C-alpha cells in the first residue's frame, strides 16, 4: 500500500512527471535583414535525454524529495510514497537542519584553520 502524496509546500495532491526530451527547431536566418526565426518544434518523445526524469508537484513544481533521495523513477516514487507526508516533512526538516549545522560547523572549522595559518 502507498501513502497519498501531499506537497509539503502547497499541499497539492497531484504529481507530475517532468521529462527532458530531444526537441529540435530549424533556425531560419534572413541574412539581409538579420532576422532570425525558428521552425516548428520537432519533439522526439521516445527519447528521454540522459536520465532526466523528475517527479514534481503539479501545482508548484516542488521536486519530490525524501532525506537524500530525489525521485527520478517509479522505484523512487514507490519508496517516497511508502512514507506518510507527515513523516516525509518531519524527516526532511531534520535532515536539512542537520545539513545546515554540519555546513556551519565546517565553515567554522575552516575559519579556525585560516586563523591558525
Ligand atoms: Zn506543491
């Protein structure tokens, strides 16, 4: 069973999958006037560029994120939805706080190093 998604930012319950696809437009240049135009986009929907798939909130584009995990594929999505939205929000807050503390500690450490030199 999976838990219902709720965006921690806007509380929307809809997820959208964002794919980076190969899109080409012919460049039409009028060399006399310097006018540049683009032809109709030709999108290759079968080709996802690299591994560039993100699951994001449909309403506010906040990426689905759980502690260290960015949700890129269906396996990640299942892992994400195996937690309740309250759990995700709480653990993300703790994770980001710990990250910030670690960052501050590291900066302080580096400052001390500089003074020592
Ligand atoms: Zn949202």
